[in-house]
C-alpha cells in the first residue's frame, strides 16, 4: 500500500531507486532547498480546504516542515 504522505509511490518510481525529494535536494543549493521545502509546506496549507483531503494536505505540509528541520539540523552538525 502506498503512503501518500511519507513515501508516495509516484515519487519513488524511478529505476534508480532514488526518491524525488533526494534528487531535488542534491540539485539545489541549501538555500534553494530551504525555499523549496517552505514553498511546498505553504502550498499544502493554502489548498487544504479545497481538495477534499484536508488531513492529508496538512500532513504533507508537516512533512515538508519536518524535512527542512532535519536538513537544518544535519547542516548544523556538519558545521561543528
């Protein structure tokens, strides 16, 4: 069964096994990736009342916020 919030099948269907978010992070600078995560979180919050999947959209917003926090913590550990 696909997890539409944490690991959507359509984002992991590459022949490389690489998840889309990881490829995006690798292609962007840290500041660009930060903006990407923030923008996606805002997008899901913005539209949560209009698609009929409010809970799922808010969970996706939280997922992007959490990914950003994890990325920032990882960077802070590397900068030590």
